[in-house]
C-alpha cells in the first residue's frame, strides 16, 4: 500500500509538470521573459540621432522596436510602438538596448546572438520610412529610468546632380544627348541589422535596371541635352552596404562594385556610362556633383567605357553633410 502511494504521488507530480509545461508553452512571449522586479524605462530616439537631412522623410520614425538584453545576452524585455518613444519594463542591472526603426516585426528573439543573425531586406525601405538601428548600454535602476538610443540608416544614398553634354569627337560636336534613365546596379538586397557582413542576395545584376525601381531607378526621362548644355536635376537612390573590394566583369555572377549608370541615346544608339561605387557603407552619401560626357559610352551597362580612361574619386562623409565629386568621361 505504501509503495502504491509513492507511485501515485510520483504520477501526480509528473502530470502537474506536463500541465505546467503546456501552460508555459501557451504563454505570450513577454510572459516568458526572465523573472524579476520590473522597472518602467522610457526609451526615446533623439531627433538628431537620425542625422538631419535636406531631403524630406529620410529621418522619419514610423515604427520602433526595442530589445533589452541582460549582461549574459538573454532577452530581458521587448516592446514596439508606432512612435519614436515607448516604455519598456526591465529588471534592474546592466542592459544592452537595441532599437530597430521602420522594420517589420522581429519575432522569436530570445538572446542577442539571435538578433545579430537577423537580416533586413532592402525592400523593407521606402522614401517615407528607412530602416534604422542603434544600440545603447545602460544600468537600469529606479533612479535611472530613461534611455536615448541613437540610430542610423542601413541604407546608403547615391546621388547625381548634373550631367553635361561635352561630346568632343569629330563629327559629334553639335550632337544632342537624350537622357533615358539613371539608376544603380549590382545592389546588395539585404544587410544585418547590427553587424557588417556580406550580402546574400542582389538587385539589378550585370547592370540591369528592372528590380525595385522605387529606390534604385529613375527611368522614362527622355530628356534632351543639347551640346554644351547641362541637365541639372538631382536624382537620389538608396542601396544597402556593398563591402566588395575587388570589381568583376565576369559573365557569370559574382559580387562586384555597385555602379551608378547613366543611360543615354546618341544618334539612335543606346550608350551607358557606368560609374563605380566601391565599398559602399551604410548611412553614408556618395554624391556625384557633375558628370561631363566627352565621348561615346559603353554598349553594356556593366562594362566600362572602352575609349579613353575614366578617373573617379568618391569622397564620403556622414549623411549629414556628405562630399561631392566631378567626373569627366
């Protein structure tokens, strides 16, 4: 009888354990976070943290997600809001806060390593909301219950401000140029939220311009540029970081430089003027103040101009100011 009771008790404990595990599995993610006294922490994204820009909406915060990780990397708290600030319920102690702005909801994160392995898609960006991220480390206590997190964009910006017709070959000194399109090619399609790394997918391979035109291409321009004149309308494009340090012109795809491509028609023939943009970094501008066309371009948008040489220097600064360069082709 005594042995029967022991077996019966053990069975009851096992049944209770199974029920407890079942209940735990069904709990919302926020209720599975490490236990402990919770302190409301006000999280905000300072307006200067998105780097002020002269182009509207480049610094807009539409949606905010914040993760708080303990010193051992375990998730302590998470919250999201359609605002530039929110309140996070954290335990006391040292925390690493990670903010992700204007991105889809990131689910299933239990530790910092998992978040570091998540990639953002370039298609998650728009001109009215660019994906951004940032971190801050703070010790949470009842006397320190607010944190500002500075974020920066995952995209880089490429721009061209002026294209001048200075054709100088014999017989072309009075020939107009028809500007058909301006775009960027060989574009990284994804990037880690928190760390630099190699892209795993690409847009506009081999100089094409069919992918994701809203950020990568302005086409249908059909604008005539008479000889000695300039087209002075600024165009802006946005891409993810491309760390490729060696260019390629192989016919089989492999990573290569991102290029700014100017597509023209001269005497009914399509010519391309591809400009290399080596090793693009996030949240930087690559500004071409003027492109001066002196000769016929390439018939392949991923091949450089064969006649003559092209010397290009792209100087880069933080998005707030940026540097410019002039190019003569």
